[in-house]
């Protein structure tokens, strides 16, 4: 296996971070991944380890309890975790890019001081309540409402498919809600809801195809009352602000997807060098070697795409199109590589205790979450002026 990090193309501090997370993934995550997947249990001990390493604070300034790094550092960590266990990787991704990042991007100083140290430390998790039964790709179809009542917002409605929303350490839900009408259109704002607020309920967890060790719940808001000061960002800018968060998040999901794609390559290279059939290792058969070569090409191409999008983002240049390209290419690479890996492993690839089987079940959601493949194609076309 060619180790991309060994080429020296990354600055040393990025390379050291990635190697440190790689060691953690192999030594701490890998031994318990199958157990948590089979039990559908949240890996609190793994999350605590990531918290001690400072991974939840990677892109945030030290003044808010962060590590003083950047978004690319987060992506490198997600890639390494994604090789081993996508459930763990998405827990970190959602905790940072969806849980904490909206507060960092759009919160006032009081909100940042109150919430970011807790979320950046990893001692608490935040969730982003966006999706509803009738408002997924069409987030403008939001029906959850937040009505003014004196000095409070009173929130009523439902959300679904919300990551990190029902753990023992979940402290905050950021909710998009309709706060009025402007010009005949819904005014959508974003409001912070502490998880212990009366009327908020994280309903029983979903029984999912994959990401079984990730925490995902439908949410109910029944006369949930929070102070008006819990408005996050400018009133009526909730929709626009969440689009910015999703643009960034697509780069992170692309990085996670690259990890999954590369993890399948690594497993297949190892297996093809050990498994014998008809008196020789299966990797000596051109059909197998070519299949793995295509898998490696997909992973490399997808990695290049997310590196490009991240570089544009960090330089302050427009990156919407490149983020969509990265998310599209990387999620499809993960799905294609997991399918090919399962085929190479044969019957073993259909057994859940093998990493390639988990990747096969886990990877499909990468083509759906944080913008479906179809949404990415629409956005890319739109950026081309079509």
C-alpha cells in the first residue's frame, strides 16, 4: 500500500496530526468498532479519547477552548477515522461542523463564551436540527415554528435524522424554525435550544442500515420556551446561514468518504496478498489487481478534490462548486469501493464482523447526508451558469 502521507506533500504539523489520529484509530477505535456496531451502542469511551486529544476543538481558536487549528486539520482527522469506523468519524464531523461551527460562525460573543468551550472540549455534544419529514433537500419546506411570546421564543415542531441529538453528553440543539413571513415567504431563523429544556424530547433512536454506533434520533418540540437571546445570528438568516454551514460540511463529509474509500483499498490489498485460491494469492490475478487499482484511483482522485476545496475555503475564495464536486466524487468513491471490496472478500465480505461489510452498509448514507448526489449535481450545474 502506498501511504499518501509519506510523500511529504503535507506540511509537517498536518502530517503529524494525521499520523497521530491514525494510531488512535488503529489502537483504540478498531478493537471496539465491530462490538459497538453489533450492539448499536454509542462509543462513549472512544469519544472521550477523541476529546482528550482535542479533536473536537481542532478548527476553533484557543480563546474558545479550541486547538487553534483549521478546517483542513479536522478533515485530515476525519479521513483517518473514516478508514476504520464511519460511525466514530461522523460523530466527530457532526459534533464540530454541525454542532459547534454554527455558533462560531454566527453566534454573538456571549453565545460563543457560553457554548464553544464545552463543545470544543468534547465533554458535550451539539446537534443541528434542520431536516424534517417534508424538509430534507428542500429545507425551505420547514414547518417547525418559533413564535414570539414576551421575552421568549416558543418552539413547536419535529425534526428527523438528527445526529448526536440524544446522547448522555448532548447539551445543545440548534434548530431552524419559521419565525414569520417576509414578502409572502417563510422567514427562517436559527435558535439555540439546550437539551434539558422542558418540552424537548429526543425520541427513540432509529434502527439504521449502517452507522449503527452513531447517535441518530427524531426530535419533538412541544411548547419549548427559550429566551429571545438564544436567536443564533440575524433573524431571518437561518436558511442562508445553514447553507454556508453545509458548504463547509460537504468538504468534511468528502474527507470522511475518502477515508472509507481508502480503508476499503487497504483491507483489500492485505486480503489479496494473503488469500490463496487455485494455488496462488488472489492478488496475483489480474482481475483482482485491476479492481483494486481502480479503487485506489478513486480514493486518490477524491482526496485531491477535497484538498482543493479545503484550500479554497481556507484562502477565503469561493468554494461552493468545489465542495459539491468533492462531496459527489468522494461519496461515490466510498460506495463503489465498498461494493468492490465486498466482492473481493467474497463470502467473508458479507459478514458484519469484517470492516468491508461495515463500509458497505455505512457508505450509502454518504451519498445522501448533507446534500444528496442529485443536490450536488444541481449545485454544480448552477455554479456553471446552467
